[in-house]
C-alpha cells in the first residue's frame, strides 16, 4: 500500500490511539490523524480526504459499527477502506461487521504483525479491485 | 368495606398474611445482620469500590502513557545511535580518521548507553501500577463476593422465594466487550480470519 495514504485512527482510549499510531509509523505510514469516537471521526471525514479508517468498535457517542454504516451509506465516502480493531470477539459481531462492509477485522490484544498483514490484505484487494 | 360483604374475611386474611411475611422477613434480616450489611454495601462499600475502580482506570492510563513516552525516548536513542554509526562509517572511509573525531563518536555511544539504561530503569518503574491496581481490584472482588453471599442469604431468608428457580438470563445490554482466552463464544484472530474467509473475505 502507498505509504503516503491518509489514515484516520479512531479509539476512545488515547493510549490505544498512540499504540496504533506508533505501529503504523513503524510500518511506514506516517500520515495519520486521530479521533476519539465515531462522531469526531465522522466530522473529520467530512472535512478531510482519508484513504483508510482504523477504528475501534465500542465507543461512546458513535460506535465504530455505526461509523462504518454511515461511511458505507454516504456516496462520497462509501469506497473508503475501514479496518476494525476491537476487543469485540463474538462470532455474531464479526459477521455483523462483515455485513456492514468492513475491510478487515483485528481482535485486541493484537500484534504488529497482525496489523501489518491486514493492511497488506486491504492493499492487495484494492489493487485487485482496481485491476 | 362492609364487614358483612363476602370476601372481606379473605381480604383481612391476606393482609394479615402479608404483614406476617413482612415481619418474618424483617426479623430474618435482623437476625442475619443483613439489613446493616446491605445498608453498608449500598451506602458505603459500593460507592467506594466505584471510586477505586475509576482510580485504577486513571492509574493504568497514566502508566500506559508514561511507558509510551519512555518508548519514544528509546526510539530517539536508537535514532541517535544510527547517526553515530553513519558518522563512523564516514570516518572509516577517510584515509586518516582524526582521534578527536573517533573519541567524540565513542563518547556519543557511551552517552546513549547511559540514557538507554536510565530509560529501561524508568520503564521497569512504570510497571508498579500493576501492584497497586491489583490490590485495589482484589478489594473490589472481595466486596463483590460479600454482596453475592448477602444476596444469597437474602434469597434463603425468603425475601424473593421463587427467584432462585428462575433462569438467569444473560444480559444483552450493549456489546460483549473483551473476551477471556478460551471463554465461550469469543473468537481469537485465527477464528475471526477463518470466519471472514468463509464469508468471502
């Protein structure tokens, strides 16, 4: 994936945002912005052009799933890639996220390798879809 | 109500029955010392536990930020060492490296070593939250167990006679939250990947 892509990191815990940001920077993705829940993320998405959203699920205000649904139902944002990074690990929830159109699903606690793999997979698929 | 009406006797019997049950319950509660215990739980222990748990959240968050700050310091030290290595490589290519330059490079490595050791010590110290938060969480676990046994005694005292036979439904309020390793229903990353693959992901 192009290392210059703009990534929005969404999590209500500042420590988790920092950890994700550090891992992304280590992987070479330095163009990141943070939001502390779905609502602030939604506002950021309206005003900026992002290529990827890395979001938690369980957040006050607007959950990551609602954010995903909003993104998919907005014609300007519907093609945006969304990677869910969440502690929610119930089978039904994973299926729900898949149905809502998530591009990748990482269960917390996660490793740098898992994050890297999922990002690569999203990149491969977007190349495949463009080809 | 007219005392001569049919059912009046039945009503007064019912009231007397309810009054008797209430009295018995109160007596049981008093005998068991439950009324005092429940009042203490509700009025003191549970609010205190909430304050402690809030503090645990804050303490762990602060410790995580402190750790991440120190990791950033470690990265800066690593960057500094990379600069020294690049400088040494430049010196190596020179026909005659100046002893002062080599001495400066050696000093830079020694300084980085001292800073790295300091950072590692601070990293270890930043983990002390585990002891304190562990102690607080243990206290709350003890409280939860005490409330549980008081509630069971309350059920045994006949306050809510049929409740124990009722199936206890899992609350469906909100999301499941973090799962425990191997606990029912929760997937790990491998399960999630297989599930998504089966859905065409």
